[in-house]
């Protein structure tokens, strides 16, 4: 008598990458803060194939919440350049690190001693934290809400996650280089977009936030692909198995990327995800 034939067990093929980490501004979002249907569909197909999508952004959690709702994200998001791990489903901060306000004031003084007057803003900590801007500071992203204060001292009334800087005539690269030289170990200096040079706690960057989120999700760098456009994405690219820069990315990020895709306006992320998960 022939032995019974064992039932076929469906072969489960793991996704090309288990974790897709995307920056928002200049990367996943178009210039008008919207997500194209093509990008939305590509992300949905990747998630259906078994991958997880994680937003990793310089925006603080309160400025990300509406976008996460639009994306249908109900889990973790890395915000504030890695200083915040936010749970969108529960609308709570899982983990956060603040920038010491006295150190921030001292750092600003050292920068101004080198380059003259700068204009500053801060992102307050917490799920309801405000973005405060001092006189003279102009928001680089006009769609993001901010509260103008009368004087710089008013920036320090509540715990903050970072300081944003602008200079009347120095370029972002020039301001970032001068700030790094001036502040030393008082704070970390990052550049996350046009007109966006920032001070944040030392040792905190997108990679530290991404690593913490991945650990909670049970995922590893070897299964992660990351997308970005600015120098603040460099640590994330170093951490992930593959880093993909947008065509509109800063040259410093392109230099460390494994691949350069089309721009954020041309659905660059979708092009890569369709190739990997299509």
C-alpha cells in the first residue's frame, strides 16, 4: 500500500526587506506635504508582502500626527531626529530625550560669538509640545504651525527636544559647520532640510531612534532599507542594510547611499519598492 501523500505546505517567502524606514520631507512627501497615490500603493503592497513601514523624521511628534493618520500608521514612529519614539495608535510618547535648556542657551551664545546674530526656534517635548519661534525666525516649512514669542527667554519655559537655527546670510552648510565648531560637545548639530540647522542632545540621531524602534519590533539592521534626502539621514543609512537617497538629496547623503532613486516629486520611493516587492 502506498504511503499517504503529505499535504503541500505553502512556501512562505520573506519580504526583500522586513523594515522600510522613510524620512518624510523631501523623501516620502511631495513639496505640498501630500503623498502620491503611487507611493501610497507601493507602501501598501510592501506591507501586504510582510514588511513594516516606519516613519523616521526630524519633525516632532505633534507635527507628524496628522500625516501618520493619513498614512494609516497606527504603530511606532521615530520623531524629533531620533529624540522621540511615538506610538501613533495610543497617541503617547514611548521614549523621549530632551535637550538641556541651559546647554542650549550656552551653545547659542557660542555660535553667535562666531557668526553673529542667529534666529532660533524650539520644538517643545511631549505629544502636545509647541514649536516656538523668536522674533526674526522664519519657518522653513510654511505648512508647519508655530507660535511666535516676544523674546528668546520665552523659548526656554518648557522642556525642549531641539533648537532650530537660521542665519541672515550664511548657507545651511556654512552655518552647520560653524555651529559644530562652536558648540563642541554641548549639543549635536544636524541639517535636516533647507533652512533647517538644528541642535539636539549629544548621541541622539535618527539611527538611535530607528534602532530602538526596530528592537521593539523584533527587527534587525540586516533587514532594513532606509530612504532619505538630507545629512541627518546619514546615521540611519549607516545603520540600515541599504540606504537609498532621493535624486534631490544633499550631496553628503548621496555619497554614502547604496542607491540614488528619483526625486520625491517623481515617486522615487515607489520606484524602488515596486522593484523589490512587485
